[in-house]
C-alpha cells in the first residue's frame, strides 16, 4: 500500500485540509465584515443560530458515521468503473444497496423532523432574549434549509465509505469557498441574520448539482440493485449506532453548548465574542480532524483485511501529523489574538480576550490529540469510548451551565479544559487495552 509520505499528505488530505482551513484563512475577512456590518447583538444571534442548529444531531443520531464504516467494509469487495458504475462481488453490492436505501429513508424523515423541531425550539429560546433582533423569519428559513441539507447527508456518507474521499473533499473545498463568498456578499448587501440562510441556499444547490452530475451512475446503480443479501439494521447497525449516537449527542455539549448558554446568562454581545473565538478553535479542530476523516474508509478496509501492521503504521502517522498541525495552529491563533489586543485594534473587542482564548485553544488541542484514537477504534465497528464521551458531554454541560451562571466566560473555558485533561489518559488506556485484545 502506497504511503503519502511526510505528514501523511496526499490529494485527499490536501483537499480536506483546504476545505477546513479555508474558514481560518477567510476569518480575517469574515471578522472584518461582521465587526463593521453587524451590531454586537446581531453577531451574538448569528453565532447562536449556528450553535442551535447543531441540535440536529439529536435527529441524525450518528448514522452517517455508521454508514461510512459499514460501506467501507463492503467496499473491500467492490470498485468503480471509469463511468462510475459499481462492479464487484454481487453479495457485497446487494448489502451496500440495502444500506443506501435504508440511509436515504432515515435522513429523509430526519430532515423533515429537524426543520420543524429546530424552528419550534429556536422560537421558544429566542422569544425571551433580552437583546431582540428581527430573528423570526431568518431563523425559520435557515431551519428549512438545514433540514434539506440533512437529507443529503447519506449520499456523502455512502461516497466516503466507498473510498471516494478525494472527490468528496475536493467538493467540500469548493463548498467552503462558495459559503464564504456568498456570506461575504450577503453581509455587504445588508442581509444581516439572513446571511446564513442565503449561504445555505448556495451550498445546497451546489451539492445537488455535484451529486447529480458526477455520481449519477453510482447512485442509480446502487438504488436499482435487486434485493438479495442485506444488512440487518437491528442485528448489525443498531449495536454500533446506539453507541455512536450517544457519543454524538454528548458531542453537542462538548462542541456547541457554550454559545447558547452564554447567550442566555450574559446576553448576545458576550455570546458573539465567544462564538467568533470558538469558530476559530473549531476551524483548527476540523483541519486536524481531516487526517483521520479521510483515512476512515482505509482504516475500515485494513480491519476487513486484518492488516493490523499497516493499520498501526497509519495510526502513528496520523497521530503525528494531526498533533503537529494542532500545536502549530493553536500557537498561531493565540498569537494573532494577543497581537490584536496589544495593538489596540477595534476588532479585538469582537473576540474573547487572550486569556480565555488561550484556555479554549488548549482544551481544543487536547481534544485534537484524541481523534486518531477514536478513528482507530471505530474502524473495528465498535465504540469502546462511548462512556468516556457520555461522561465528557454531561460533565461539560453541567460545568458550563454553572460557570456561565455564577462566573465568567473564563470560568467556562477552565471547566472545559479540566474535562478534556481528565478524559485524555482514560482514552489512551482504553485504546491500549482494545488494541491488544482485538489484534491477538
């Protein structure tokens, strides 16, 4: 198996990195536009919108990750022709087709539920906000678009599981650029809180066009395959999915709970500062997660082939690469925030001060170090880190609520860092034990 070389960098990783690095590269323009075109209260609503939309995970329940894992195991016996038609073992193709039909039905219903549920929950949440903005129509419009984009999720998961990571991430790179340019244009035209919805229209249109144009034969062939051997949701998918679902639900509290809680206790302006700062930390985290995300199908294939030696080599390279980039990115972002404050730039007032920013970045870096461990374990279609994730999510939720109510944003950051520091050695120990047991 060919290795990409230093930093485990090939075209798939490069496109993935660019798609997730782009928000960091575009951040100066975005910050400038938000600082000059949005009021502090509008900025708070804008980032609180994003955090509340993450509640869609309670509908999705981590099924996309399960689709990727099971599709990658079937893909070990399948391949694509030049015109992107599936060929290979008939039994594997039948099981893959059954998985595809199941996934599309799941996400079709989930998209509708998400659109309605998010609209109602957001209406209740914002109704009592102290800083009122004209949020109702932009919020409902954005929820409808979110539901539609959620319905497209299984198509991307099926492609990733089929080891089409280079093509998927090349599109996501383009999508990231489209999102930024559309959002910038909308902000300049005075769209305000409609900005996110307008950007969602552009990206949804691009996604449908890409899937229909480039992978039409792939999906038509998959969905037209006659029923034969099939994957049992109850016996095969559910034992993994409920564990992934709990892990993803806990992830909401780890990654998206901060901004709405600060919005509730401290108002839109503080929520806006936290939202913009957390957006930078999340972008770095997403960049580092690229190394493991694009290798998930490969890890699944290596497990199916029982090539554990190559799997261990890949794990070590992924850990080194993502950790090195995470450390460099953490330092770069903090230095940038510190420099803005030291220079007395007005833009610094739209971000958190250097101290809470540094604490949040350090906590995110500790989380980045765990990504290769999680990917390695999930490639075996198991979820031994489930209860660590659940504990981390619950602990983060409780600590965030208490510190936001009785302390400051710095207290929220310290609580988050504490939870991550406690979790890291536990995750390492579980990985060591499982690797020894599974690879005997």
